[in-house]
């Protein structure tokens, strides 16, 4: 066991604190990772606000890269010294989803078995089974995905959650491909990655929607072809006006794929009506438990066809997607550096939550 500094949410809504925690030595199937960088994701704030569940205290942070320090006796997939991006989808290989060849939907993903604790022994709940706003963290070995060790930790660590969620929402869940028309509602780290992913996949039109002009400006540099400030104009009308005109049947038209990267009833409703007939809605923003499906006539669900999907972690398979995306980054074809708005310390996480709300940043990244 060793003691390290970490950022913990002790009680619902209370500011986070840097405290000393106990990290057990790795047992069977586990690894201790020396964290080098960890991004601040909106989901960390959801945890702090009690929006995910009430299992306080939470050890926050889950978009991280670092070096494996030690592994349990039976671990062969990684070794001390390996440079890894942490993932929250360590697939079991044995559940129904894994057995039918769809491990991205694994029902029984692995986390560390032992618990990290506060100094007094209180067990911590690591955010998404990771908890990486910490000098060191204990994870399941399968949560460590080896990538090119010459890559910048602050940039590739972001693949561990939000950026992968956004890229995958477009490419994996939404099946965006060459010639697709796409609209992305909400241009934070996740939405901006959906824009970058759509550009990478060859989408012909990428319409960025946000309420903050600074985000919309940045969206253009990520590949958006059109921008819409939905606090000024009607998002649905604007998205329709930026997609190819509807055919002679007179329906309204819209985008082939609309990605809701906010996760609120009103943005999901915009996504629902801004997609073309037989189009796809992808919900990647995470709603809070009190939110309800918006009031939509069932005949509209039937009549508009297509599919209404949710995207967990961009339907990614870390072992397949992380090394490939790091390769594209290293070649200069995927600008992960553009997602790193500022580098901060462990003490600055609470301030980073404020910055998230005041806009202007995609990701504040804690450097350790
Ligand atoms: N599904 C997943 O696997 C997954 C993974 C990571 C994060 N998320 C979720 O994705 C969402 C976005 O995360 P993020 O880190 O990008 O957050 P963020 O706070 O960085 O970005 C949110 C963006 O939405 C914009 N916005 C807010 N209200 C809006 C509205 N009504 N219309 C249009 N734009 C609006 C904001 O201006 C901001 O640019 C969060 O809910 C987060 O929890 C989901
Ligand atoms: Zn499984
Ligand atoms: Zn996240």
C-alpha cells in the first residue's frame, strides 16, 4: 500500500478537495498506474453534483494517460514502464455481448477488485472505475491500453473518455461516412470530437450548434462547415436550412445524423426534428435522472423512421481504437492537441469546473 495525493468529492455539491488516499499494491488482474495527465470531463462534475449516483466519496478523474508502475502476479497484458491510456471498457470476453462478437457492448467490464480508500479507511468510488486525479491509481490491468510512448500524455489521455466518446458517437454509433450530412448540438470536448470524427470520416456537411460563439468559432477549425447559435435562431430550422434541400415530396429535410452532445430533453428534441427522414439521432450527452423523454407524438417517431440511438463511450473498443487514433494523431491527421485548452495542477480541478461553465475551454488537463 502507498499514500498519494488525489482529488476527492466528499459530499454532494461540495467543492472537491485534494486529500491523501491509500492505494493498495496490485493484486491478481490489477495494475497501479503513475498518472501523467488527466482531463476534466463534464461527467466528473455530474459525479460531484450527485447526478450519477450517491456513492460518495468519489475519487474523480477518468481521462488519463500514464506509466504502469506495478502489476499483479498474473498480469501479462501490460508491464511496469508501459505507456498506457486508461479506459473504462475492460471487456470480460465472456458475457453474452462478448460472445456474440460485440465486445463494445460488454455487460461485465472489469475494474480493480481492491478498493482505494481515504486515510481513515473509508472506501472511495473511483469515477467510471478509474479515479485518475491522483498521483497514482489502481485499475484492472485490462483498463490499461498500450499506445505509442512518444505521444503527448495530455493529448492522448483524452481518448480515455470524452474525445473517444465524441469521435465514436459519430464514426461508430452514428455510422457517419463519406458524404454524410451531420449536425452536432453542443460543442464542448465531446461535441467537438464528434465534429473532428465526422470530418475524419468524410462527412460532406458538418453543422455545429452551440449557445456560445467562442465554441462555434473553434468548431470551424475542427472541421465544421456551418455554425448555428441556437440562443439566437431556431436550431431545427437552421440545421434544415444548411442541409441539401428536401426533395419534391415536400418533407422538411435535415441532416442524416444529428448528435446531441448536451443531453437535455430540449436538445434531444431538436436532434429528433432536425434529422432527415430515416436519419439517425445519437444521444451522447448524459442526462440527469430527473429528465424525461420530451413530449413527441408517437406518430412522429413512426413517421420519420430511422433510428434513435444512445452512445456509451462512442461504442469504442479501446484495444482497437486507441492505438489507431494515436497513430492518426502522431501523423498529424487528428489534432488532439486542439482539445487541450489549458494545463493545470491537482489543486485547480474545482476552478476548472467553473471554467467549464464560463465557456471558452474544451479540456482543462491536470498534469502530474
Ligand atoms: N456518452 C458518453 O460515453 C459520454 C462520455 C463523456 C462525456 N459525456 C457527456 O457528454 C456531455 C458533454 O460533455 P463535455 O465534456 O463536452 O461538456 P462541456 O461542458 O465541455 O460542453 C457542453 C457544451 O454544450 C453547450 N451547450 C449547453 N447547453 C446547450 C444548449 N441548450 N444548446 C446547445 N449547446 C449547449 C455548451 O456551451 C458547451 O459548449 C456531458 O453530458 C458529458 O457527461 C458522455
Ligand atoms: Zn463481456
Ligand atoms: Zn468523461
